[in-house]
C-alpha cells in the first residue's frame, strides 16, 4: 500500500460517504463474499452427488477442518503482522509427540499431558518470536529453521516409532467422543469440532478486543510508526508467534487424539494448508488486516473442496492441484477488490 | 487536557531556546553553532534551502538525533533529549511530512496507540472510552472527525489533523510541523491554519517549516532563516519582505573557479518535451533541449525534476504529453527504449541506481551496452570489455588500482566517472545528470565539471539537475526552474541570479486547486 507522491506517505482517499465502492471494499463485504463462495461450493457438490449431502459427510467435513482450522487461528495473527510461520505443521507434530511422551511414556494424567503438549508448541512459537524480533532474522527463514528443528526433534524423541494412546482410551474420547451426541441423540458430532469453534471464538475475542489484537494490526499496518509510538514491538511480536505456537500445540493434541497416536512423520505440509486457509479467508499477506471468521471460512472452503472432489472420484493428486489454483485465485480476487 | 501556560515572566519568557548546536555526520557538518528560540503562543517559521539544516535541528529537538554540542533549554530548564519517547514526554511533538500513522487502524486507535484505555478484564481494550476521549480532543480543536473511521479512508488533510490531535493528547507544548501544506488544497490549508491559530491562542509554540514563503506571511509571527547549517537571522514576519528572506536563504557563497562554458550551442533541437502530465507530480511540463547545450534544472526537493528525468528515461510512465527526439515523436515505455534512442540517465543515488557495486570497473562500464561485447551464444568478449574499460579509465581519468577493482571501493568522484563511462559506452547523445556532484569532494567536482563541458563541446545534449545554485549558474546555458510539478521559469544563465531562481522555485500557482481524482 505505497503511494507514489513524494509528500505524505499514508494511503488516502477522498472523504466520501458510504458509496457502493467503499462498501464493496469493506471487510464485511469480503467476508460475505467468501461465505457465499462456500455456500455455492456446498450447493454445487450437493447437486452433483447424493453422497455429498448426507449428515455423515457433513460431519466428516467438519472433522477434517478441525485441525487445520485450529492451526489457521495462530497463523492469522502472524500473517496480519505481515509475518509468516512455516513451522506450524511440524510444531504440531512435535506437540503431539510430546503429548504422547507425557501421557503414554511418563504416565502423567491426561490433563497434564495435554497442557504439556500445548506448552511445548508455545515454547517453539516463543523461540520463533525471539529469533525474529531480537536477532532480526526474517520470519520466512526463522520459521523454516524451526520447521526442520521440530521435525527432527519429533523423530529423535519418538525414536521413529508412533506413540500410541491405547492405555488411555479417555484421550481419544476427548476429540472423537461426542458430548453433544449424548445430549441430543442422533447428533453425533465429535468434540473436536466444538473445540475448534471454541478456540476460534477465543481467538476472535483476542484479536478484536484485546491489546494483543490491537498491536497485531498496528504492527502489520505500520511497524515503524508503532515502534515510534512507544510500543515494545519486539515483545508483542514475540507474543504473536508464541500464540501461533500455542495453537499449533492445540492442533497437535487434537490430531493425536483423533488418530489415537502421535505420528512423528506427519505434519509436514500442514503449514501450507493453514496458510492457504488464512489467505483464502481474506487476510492479506502484506499485513494490517484479516479476521478469524475469514480464516474459518477459508478452512471450510478447502475441506469442502477436497471432500467434494473425492466424492466425485477425482483422483487425489488433482485435488491438490485444484487447491493450489484456488489459493492463487482467491488472492488475485482480493488484490482486484482492493485496488478498485 | 491542555494546560494553559502562565503568563510569560522575565525568566521563562522563552518556551524554548536552542543554543550553540553542533551536529556532524560522516563527511558533512550539518549544523554549526545553530540557534533557535520559540515563545509561548507563537507560530515561528523556519526556512532555508535544501540542506540548510532545518530538519536536522528539529530532529535533534525531537530526540531522533543527538547533538554533538550545545544546549536545549525548555521552559527555563536545560534538558538532554535522548529519544523520541523522551521528547514526547517533555511535550515536544513533531509531525513529519511522512505521517506516522497506521492506516488500517481507526483514528482513535491511532491517537491512543500504546496508551489504550482498558476495561477491568485484563488485556481487554475499552473501545468506547477510546472513542470518547478522541471526541474530547476533537472538540478542543473544533474538528469534525469520526473517531471510528479507518485512517486509510481519510484525506491527507484529515490525517494531518489526526496527528495534531495525537500531539495534543500528549499535552504538547511545542508542535513542529514539517511542510504541512505540501499535499493540501487551498481550502484544507485554511482549515489547518484555523487549527494552528487556535493552538497558538492556547499558548502552544509552533515551529512551521515550509518553503512556501507567501503562506508564511499569512500564518507566522516570526521567521528564522538558516543556511549551510548556520543560523542567519530572525525577523518579524509582518516587517519582512519576501525578497529579503530569499536573499538571506541564498546568501553569497564563494565558488571555486571552474572552466568557462563553451560558446553558444547549435540551434538544433535534440530533445523536445510537450505537456507532460503525471497525476499531481508533473503538470504540463514543456521544454526543449538543444544540441551541445547544458540545461540546468533548478528547484526545491519535491519540485519534480527527478520525476521529469525518470519519465523521459522511461523509468516511470506518464498520463499525457509527447516526447520528440531530433524532431521525431518517440514513445518511450522503458529504459531499454530510452537507451535505444540514445538517452542516458545518471541517477541521484548512484550507489543504488547507477552502479552494480559488487562488480568491477570494466563490468560496470559495459553494463548499458552489453550487445557490443557479446560473441556467439551469448558469451562475453572479455578482450573487448577490457579494452573499453581501459579507454574509459584513461579518457575520464578514473583513479582505480585496476580494471578489476570492485566499484564499491572507489571514491564518490571516481564512481561517478564510471557511471559516465557507462553511458558514453552506450553511445548516448542525450544525457541527464541528476545531482552529479553530490557527495563528491571539491577536487573531483572540478573534474566532473570539465567532463560535462567536454561532452557539451562534443555535441552531446545535457540536462543537469542540481540543488546547488552556484553550480547551476556556472554550468548551464539556460536554467529551467520547477515548482511543485510545474515549470515556472526558463532563464538565460547569464542573466539569472540565485535570487531570481529562488523566486521561481518558490512560486506556487495562485489558481485555486481542486482535489483531483
């Protein structure tokens, strides 16, 4: 968002009442458009195949979105600061492995194990943030390094074997059981889905109502001006990346619960899906704007697409191609929308 | 929130006094024994040419630079200002030309960034109180602003108001405004002046840095002139004449001798530009350049001279206007086109745009004309590049240990010669020099001037953009003066004086400006 003139640098437009143009550009409009895209997809697939529009399939989509959605929450904050985090996938795996170590190997109570796993993720995020703010290493490089470190540590700690939770069936119940199903018979939606929505609500509140959210936008909008205004940008940036690690940790616990095991070789590639969800949801890579709602919609668009294509027997490889194409299309549409 | 200061007593008559300020940067003495003094409830204009030291002095006041020597006395107490935070704390607020705002945040959020009112829930921001407090500030200034508007949706004029409101929220006693009217329409300027007058009534001291001398007459009480980093004089604005202010700004500088200009150039026109327009940056620019002529481009920073050069060179686009070379119309869409038509551009910042610092002398010399140095399959003919490099080093007297010396190790003057060598190798006839002697010592400067003269003798057509008026007067056949994107005057160099050039350089158009889409 740079202006060509040599004088005032801040982007400006003439003071106009809410015309159709400003409305088109507003954040709310962007969210509505993304949501409409989702609805169109869902309707399209429902028409194309009867197998799509079953309750079980919808639940399947919800479940498939759970982990990616949680990961996307932290990444949303990071991208709003105009940073990036490539390590969320492997940090997720690392957290899953640590949860396995705590619960299965060390026989700690399940709640402690879960807390430990999430803390492990937060620690990795905190390290990312420190490296980026204090050592001034670009986020791309710093988190790329962490990606490999976390991946390596997962393999080392787990000794290359998956860690199973068979001794503690309550752990699997956490994500895959259905509290709602017990209250409303026939409505067997796994807890993981509600955990994701709950996390999203909390993330939304943090982003829109707290000082952390405020500074996230400020840093992304004009980091230098924020620093000159006396805000400790280094500290708050570190906090944002730590938050990213926190959600990666949460995702790790969720996926370990879903699979009833910690799979050390998993995770690589999850970060790209998380980033894609954030970007499709309308958060700009140049920073300063974005929303949790957008990210959740973005995550659903991706899993709906994948699911629908699979039901239509499109080979898996092509699904990935389509997802990549959608990301480019979404960002392009967003750039157009902004420029107009 | 604004504390009205007590009536001035004899000890605290001055709100601010800066005395004996010295500041140097590597290679340049930016300030020598600079002074400045500000009273309560005064609008004090600070004027001077580019590089006179006004910004440096104010940045020291604002805690952005540290002075080497001197005193700052604020309300009777000596202070050491070591950081921007401290300056703000002391009640000094600077509004820079590039506004320090976060465009995605709202007005109120911008004003209270770092000091957000909180609710009782930890970490949660109290948005309503933030907006209310902002409204309170606006009332003090009679501003009509919605605190919930995103800053990006405001005009530049309103954004400036936000900065002023922010300064007020810090109980600013001193407000420094750097070129505040540069981007405003006439109506907006009036609104700004109304606000400034209100602040003055409240006892705030305002430093108004501007090149627009007629405006200063309207708004300022006193005006201080600086030149070459030194304090020159302070005048009561009501008694000062603009001519007098200009002569103080420009002074009489002794200039070392330089080769005489060649005789009158041919009448053949090598470059003609008609009605060039580029948004608000260039407006209706027209001129012609003759063969063998040196046309000096004078004007203040931001006047649009570099922008004209970049458009002619194809580095930037233009909305309308025509360019003719040797009488034929050309369409230059990129620097590649420009070079093909024989135009070369020596940029202001030679380290960024003129040289590849990591490469050596001969590689840089050959850079703009690689076609000449290729063998089949795209292989580089090293024998030829060596030969050419040697030729240029000799012809231009480039001091370098070898052709293989990386140019980043050469002195400024020799680097500039390498750039000239590059354009000569590319067989360019029309050369645009942008600040050719910036950052070059006196000895090397004479050599560059001699080179320019030789090139003109050989029939090259030269545009020389410079902020040093003596240089322009010495080297040019004619002088073209720009102000805020317009050509305000084309003078014959023999008849021009520093004062007359300055007059054209500060001559804003009197017509009412309408906001353009």
